[in-house]
């Protein structure tokens, strides 16, 4: 209620002013006249009028027992006896928000204090108090639960009730009441929610059976239309005179059992309403729609009901009314049909207002229900014995302020109605009697059944007890048996474990036995194999030894044969010598002896030819092997090594001695060299006063072989040997010397060494010397001397050069190719005495050539000889002394040796050395030097005179022997000079 109309009187309802602005209770003054009562903040506002008197007179419900069934109903005891009024503010629609912008709201809802403020301007506002005030944000659900649910539940208890929406067009009446919420269940309105609630409650109620039926009516211009039968003409509204129940005869009543039924029905009704409106040229807002819900409740099952239970059936009626728009005609400016409609609307709403006015009067008299069809339909459900909730909807727009105020004033008047609610009950005595009889019968039957059940139960109990006892016994027996079984199983398990352990042990021991047997067998087999291998090895060794001994024997035989031949040769030589001597001495005895000797010679020659043939065959075989090896070219190195070995063997085989290793510096005393006439203990090959180095590593000749010591026998033996060597040389003609020279360039030291040995051996033979040089051997050797660092190889190479230097023809080549310089250079690094011996030997041989004396001096070769006089090795000193002798012999005039100051060294060799060869050569050198007058002074100053005197005084034969041994010129000139000195 408005603060300005805090005591609205009945006068406010006038026939023409229904829906108009609220009137002041004091009569004529309008709210504006009270404008000095400015709106203040809510807390400061004067307290609004509450319908306390109406609440105080509210009657308690008569049927207290029913409350237990519908316990969820919210009761407002104060408002029970009157129309409950709520106001709901519609939210601004989108178009309205755009139009209004952010203008301050005109209507303000204060839900806490259930109040509506209508702001006229910034300072002035009207305040209206209601039972509830819903702001624009209020949900449909809350509107239903807080405001409508109590009416619905009271109808389910048998009361009549009405929920009615009243308000200006477009303020949300249909939304609040009739929204079906098809797309959004949260938008479902009061109609759907009410029916939902009724059906759910009916389903939950175990004690009652419900029948819910509907009729859907429309009131348009005082005509009642059935929306479920659109073709039907207007219906009549009648009233049962005995009960006062309003009846709408002819209206279709449809029983529903689900919300889906309801939705279908309402959809049909809505469609029909559209059709009807089109037919009537009406709009929804111009007509009232009434949904009439009848709820009949019967006791659920008569037969099972107790005496205390109710036997009454109830029937409640709920009217859900969506009223036409309440706007004033003047404002809507209606005319024609619209005007007519407005009049009828106003008629019905005015009639409603009048009824409300009359009902709200504390001493109600005549209620003008009959004034309109609307009020006639509402008569038994509105006011009086019915519960009524009126929700008034208002627009938030300022432009609708006047209509809003009018609507709110209508609500304020309605809130004054005091209801006299009365439950509608029908008591059916016959039914009651029948129900009581049935109840009694049921009780008797139940008693009998229970007695029988007890007896049967006791018997069963005894039976069960016996069974339990038996089971207990069985259980004890089973437990005992179980125990015994478990023990037996345990024993069996133990036995099994023992058995399995024994079995495992047995299998293990068997396996071990098998393994051990196999191991033993394997070891035996192994030993057997080892024995077999040992036997095989022994056999192989024996076989090897046998073969080796056979080979040794063959060699031995060959050697023996050689010895024999040589012995025969020596003997024949001797006999020939004797024969010649004899021939010479006898002068005339040639005859048969010579013939015999020749015969013998020819026999020997044949033997030699045979031997040569054998050698040639052997050489041929070697050549084939060599060619095969070269042709295959698979392993040149090994093949060449083998070839060298074979070649050396061949050389040795041709030599009277057997093959041996290379020159051994320590061979002195172990191996003897060939002895040549006058050469003393150490041998050398002599040629024209030169000395060569024989086949390297020669072994001594066999015992008893003839030695060429005697001048008479040397020629034949030498020839024989030379022939043999010549055969070997031929072998090289096959092999090709250049091949051997090529081997000197090998990286492998052994190959080089073998090759140079072969060359050295070949070079020891006069026949080969020129050939070797012509074939390029000198260059190969010099190349080796320049590049090689292995002293053994260098030593053999120097020996080879020494041998080649025996040939006068070679001596110039050696000097021209720089051989002297190479020897001098080698002497600086040579530490081994044998290498020194080879160097000294080579120089000594070259010293015998008078045409190269200056080169000997210039290259430092003579100095090398002088230096080597310091050596303690006889081999070396021997070559040095020989070099001095050769050099002095060739020199006609002042010798370079004197220039070098070598006289003391020579004197030293001649006087102090005990080795005869050395002494003799030194003495000979002194003699040669002394034989030239230019040297006499030097001889004298060197102190050599004594030595020369000593030589002169010596036994002539001794010196003679010495002189003849050192055969250089074969003359006695060296002997004559001492004689001169002596004289
Ligand atoms: N509480 C609300 N929340 C949201 N929208 C609403 C609300 N109330 C009304 N509306 C909207 O306002 C518009 C008018 O509502 P509605 O048709 O229910 O008014 P009405 O009073 O029934 O009009 P009429 O008298 O012409 O039938 C509708 O679009 C409706 O959806």
C-alpha cells in the first residue's frame, strides 16, 4: 500500500475507476496533493500499513489431519483468511533498455520488506506494501513456491483456490502464469508448475488416489468459450443451489495424469485460442483465460485401511486465471471494436474490483458476483471459502507509471479481503459402513492368519532348532574330519617333499656320475690323442732325422768323392810332376808313361765332365725353380731369399768346400781360409800382385786334400777350382747378374745381404770380375755403399769391391766412379775389424796400379792405410802392409807415403809385428822406398836404416824366401838395395 494511501477505503473502488489511480483514504485528495511526503531512504520511511486486522481474523484450518499429507505447504497464518497479493516487476526488455539507456529505475522493489517504491521524481515516491514483492530478477520457481504453492496444496486438501494474474498489457501476466517452458524448463510458469506439483504430490501420497481433470476456458466480451472445444458456442455458467458450486455446463473436462498430458492440452488450448481470437478478431490481451483444475482425492485402498483412516473423498478446485490487460481506455485510445473490448474488459475487471471491495469489507454484505461472467466463474473459488492469490505484474517503464500506480492500487484493495476458507468434504455413510465391514473382516482374517502363522512358526522353530542342532553336530564332525584331513595332507606333503628331495639327490648323483664318466672318457680320449700326436711327432722326427741323415750321408759321400778325386788329382799331379821331372832329367823317356798319364788325365777329365754335367743339371733345376718363382711372382721376397740360398748352396757345391755363412769377424781360429802359395796362415786370392777375398765364408778343405803350396802343384789345382767356379758362373749367366744386382736395392736386409754375398763370391773369381763391372755391378755396389747402413752388408760390399779391384781393367772404373772416396768415407764409420780389413784390402789392391797413385793420395786412401796401422788386428795390418808394399813398388821417385810421413808406421810394422806376412810386406815397402834416392834422407831420418841393415844382414835365404813370397815383380830389386845400403 502506498505511503500516501496507507488506509485505502472501499470508496476507492468505483465502477468507472477500476484499474485507475489509487485513491487517498481521506477522500478526494490525490497522491500528488500529498507530495510533501517525500520518499526517503527505506529505513527512514514511515512504516507502511500491514493488513494486520485481516491476518488477525484469519480462521484456523478445520482439517488438521490433512496437514500431514501436504506438509510442504508454506503457511502464512496471518494471510490465510484473505486474498494474498504479490507484486512482480517485469525486467526491461532489450528494446526498452536501448530506448531508456541508463536512466534510473522508476520502480524499485524491496523484497525484504515486501514493498514497492514508485518514484515519481528524484524527491517523491509512493510506497506500496504487499504480501510479497518480487524484483525483476525473481525466478519463476520462487514465484511459484513462495506464492502459489500454498494455494495449490490447499486445493489438494479439498479447498477451492484461485491464482490470478492482473496487470497492464505486456507486464508479464502470461509469462508468470502460462509460460510452458518448452525450450527452457526454468521458464515454466505457475500453470505447469502447479500441475507438476499436484501430480508429484498425488504420486507420493500412499493414502490417497487422485483424479486431476482440466477445463480450459476463455472469456471474451462476456462470452465463455471452451478452448478445448473451439467449435462450441458460448457456455453457460450455472451454480449448484445445494452446494453453491459454480458449474460451467458443457465445458470439456479432461483427466490428466502427467505433465506431458498437460502440455499437450495447453498447446491445443493455445492453438484454439489463436483460432478463436482470429475468428473473433481478438488478441490475447483482450480476453481472460481460465484454467479450471479439479482435484479429486479418494482413499487409496479401502480394503487395507484401518479404522482410524479417513474414508472421506475431497475435491478441490483451482482456478488459474490470466486476466486481460488492465490499461485504461482513455490511455489506450481504443475505439470501435477495441473500445467495445475495452468496455467488456473493464466490465469484468470492475465487477472483480467490486467483488474484491465487497469481500474486503470487514462486514461483507452482498457480493456482486453476478455482475460479470468472470466474477460468476470465480464465485466459489475467490474469497469466501476459497484461498486466493493475486499476482499483479508491473512494467519498469516510466511511461507506464500511471498504469503501474493504478495496478498497484488495485492490489492494495484486494489485500484487504478476508477469506473464510472452508474445506469441501463429502461423507459417504454407505461407503463408510462398507469400509468398516471390510476392515473388520480384514482384521479377523489377519488375526486368523497370524494365529496360524504363530503355530506354524513355533513348529518351524522347533524344526529349525533340531536342524541347527544337527548342523552343529555335522559341523563338529566336519571340523574333526577337516583336521584329520589336514594332518594327513601335511604328512603326505612331508612325504612328497622327502621323496622329491631323494629323487633330486638321486638324479643329481646320476648326473654327476654320467658327467664324471664322460669327463674320464674325454680325458682318456685326450690322452690317446696326445699319445697319437706324440707318436706321430716322434715318427715325423725320426723320419726327418732319417732323411736328414740320408742327406748328410749323401753330402758326405759327395764330399768323399770330391776328396777322392782331389786326392787322385794330387797323386796324378805328383806323378805327372815326377814324370815331367823324369822326362826332363832323362830327356828321352816319354813313351808309355806319358801315354798313361794322358790316359789318366783324360779319365779324370771325364770324371770332371761328369761332375760338371751333374752340376749343370742341378743348376738347370735351380734355374727352373727360379724361373717358376719369378713367373709366379707371388712372394718375390721369400722366393728371392730362397733363390739366394739355393745359389749360395750351388756356389758352395761347386767349391770344394761346403756352403757356409757370410764372413764372420770372429772366424779367426775357427775357420780356415784357402791357403795359397806363400800366403801364410791366412789365405787370399792373388792375381798379379793383387789380393782378392775368396768365396765368402768358405770352410776349410777336407783333411788330406792336396794344398797348392808347392809351385809345381798349384797350377793344376787352381785350374780345377777355376773350372768349377766357371761352371757356377755359367749358372749366373742363366739367372742374369742384373737380377742379382737388382736385389741390392731391396728393402729387406737379408735379401740385400744374400745378394751382395753372391756378388762378392762371384767377384772373387777373376773370370767374373770384368763381367760383373760391365753388367753394372760396380754401380750397384757403390749405390749400396752410399745408401746402406748395415755394417755386415757394407763389409761384404767392400769385400766385393776389393775383389773387383783385383782386375786392372776394373781399377780405373772404380776410381772414376768415386770408389776411393766411398772407401774413405766407409772407413770413418767402420768399427768392425773385418770391414776395416775389406777397406784396406780394396785400397791395397788399387795401390798396385801406378796410374792412379795421385788419386790414391788425393782421395785420402793412403791416409786410411796409415790410420789403420793403429789396428791391433793382424788381418787389417796384413792388408795395410800389402798396400804399402804395392804402393812403394809402383812409385818411381818420391813416394806419397814419405810425404804423408808414413815411414815410422811402416817401420813399426816391419820391426814390431810378429806376424811374418805383415813384417815381410812392411820390409818390402821399406826396401822399395829405400831403393829410390830421393827417399834416402827420409829413410835415414826415420831410423829405418837399422831395419834395412838388419834385412841385409839377415839370412839371405830367409829374405829370399820372403821376397819370393811377396811376388810383385818377381825381380830381386828389393833385395839388392839393402845390399847397397850395407855396402
Ligand atoms: N519476469 C519476466 N522476465 C522476463 N521476461 C518477461 C517477464 N515478464 C514478461 N516478460 C516478457 O514481456 C513480454 C510481455 O509479457 P506477457 O505477454 O506475459 O505480458 P502480458 O501481461 O501477458 O500481456 P497481455 O496482457 O497482452 O497478454 C513477453 O515477451 C514476456 O516474455
